[in-house]
């Protein structure tokens, strides 16, 4: 079966979620300082509380890998050592978590 070509002009929801969570700690500080818990960008409203709820819906291993690698910005090699798994497994957990979060937030799986 031939692979689908990815159009670079189409935004992939799981990548959007990964980038949102890369700024999770800054968003948390913004919420604490301002009391404002939503951000709007290009017609999309992003709720800090929804992002937190999404994290809590991940399985423990997915959540740990995603939190360490994406939110705390640790290298996959370091995450693998902390979790006692391979770097490939870290990447798989992070990718699966990103896709699950995108499906929860946007309501449809992304390919």
C-alpha cells in the first residue's frame, strides 16, 4: 500500500498539540498571574484546564514520557534512562500521546 503524501500546508492536529504542550509551563504561569485560563489563536480557543484534563486521561507510561520529553523538554535519551525503556519506545509513547490528545481536543483522529 503506498504511503500518503503529507501536504506541508495542512496542519496536523497531533503536532499542534505537541507544540501547545511545549509551552504548558508558561501557560500555567500566565494563568496563575493573570487569572485568564484561555488563549485564542486563529479562531481556536485553547483552555489550560482542558490541556490538563487531557494529560490526566493518558495512561501512566504515555503521560510520563510525554511530560518528561515534551513539557519538561528532556532529551529522549534521558527520558529513556529515567523510564528504563529505549529511545524508540519514548518516541512511540510521545507520538501516541500527541495523537490521543489531538483526538480528545479536536474530536477526530489525525492520519
